[in-house]
C-alpha cells in the first residue's frame, strides 16, 4: 500500500477504499465499543462504500 506522501493513482483507489473499510469494520468488532460509536463508524462505512462505488464509474 502506498505511503500517505506518495501520489495515489486512480487504479489504486478501490484497493485503498477496501483497506479503509475493512479497518473500520474490524475496529468496531470488539465488545468494548459503545453503541453510539459503533453506529457512527457504520454510518461512515456506508458513506465510504457510496463514495467507492461512485469513484469506480
């Protein structure tokens, strides 16, 4: 995965979106996460999924 200082080519966007989405989902998979935080993270996941689908067009 490219470092943040490197330029990301459009062909790598989907891979990066998938990596971020996976990390977000994995981060809320623990019992100690408050329901409100879990809800907020899942909202972000949904919006990123929408952005990812839009960017693939």
